[in-house]
């Protein structure tokens, strides 16, 4: 993938802010035997480029001052809420130097696996990218992972897949992390109509049983009639 960059002479917060106002994005290129170079790129062209997966995980050809250089995207700083790229970093690529990069994982065959097709399970993609180390010429654009053999109650680890030639996995805390896990889907069983009716009748029966042992309320005693007044 190719893109065009231009040399940048001014640096600093104020210079970068003025550059962004004109529709350019500041950046740098470092690494290799050459010195770090300040660059600027057209923001609109860069915005469309970063939407492509290859821009993030493959060797890029940068044209700078009429010369082509092999570089790799290393850092991308975005505005907190605007659709704006604030700064971008590239590293020069040397053919004889191994590089550590992150490569996206492309999963396939999931729908044909026994776990999903016949065993009513879900395949959870635990990892979406893999950190690898290899020579620049061996960097893959992505790594394809076949899930057609997944079965219920299993999981797929890094050591279960075959990496491209010359590519090694970089372990960061876990020697053999999980790529995909399989979980069964729990089905909700609806209550049968008869059971539902029985459940509704139970509270009424309990209410009747509760009041069965009580005697009827006694009638209020009549007040005695007033005695006639004595004759004088």
C-alpha cells in the first residue's frame, strides 16, 4: 500500500495546531540507520487510508521527497471526540531486522463446525489479533484460523493453529492463550398450559385452606333495652 508524505520543518504544539487547521496531519518517521524525520500528510487521504486493514498490519511504501521508503505504522493518535488524526508515527523497515507486529486474525468455517451446526453452541472470539515476530518480508497481512473442527466443550489455543513460515508468536504473560472458546446455548423451557393453570389455582386453594379452620364471626350482642322510668 502506497501513500505520500511531505517533509515538515516546524515542530512544537503551536506549529502542529496550525498544521492541522490547514488540513494536514503531523507525524514522524524513525528507525533504521537514518535520523528521525518530521513529516506531514494530507488528512483526508490519511483518514481514508486508516480505514483499511492493510494500513495497520502490513509494510507500507511511503514516498517522501521523491524517494520510496518501506515503513510500518507504529502509533496513531486520535482526537477524543472529533473525526481527526492528531499525530502519526512510522518505523522504517530494514530487510535484515526482525520486527514485532500485531496481525489481525480472520476466522472462517465457524458455521460448518459441529459445535455451531448441530450442537447448539456459540463460538466466542477471545482474540482478534496476534503479536508476532518475523522478518519484514514474512509479515502476513492477516492470519486465517479455521474453525470448522470446533466441537462442544472445547476451545482453540494459539498452539493449535499453524502460523505462516518464518512467523513466531510473541507470548505476553500467557504461553498458550485461548483464541476461541465454545459455550452451549441455554434454552428456556416454557411452562405447559396445564402447569400454568395449576400454578394459578394454588394461591386460591391456599387462601381457602387458611380460612377454613376459623369459626364464623359472632354477631354483635344486642344492647339491653332501656328500663322505663319509674312513676313518681
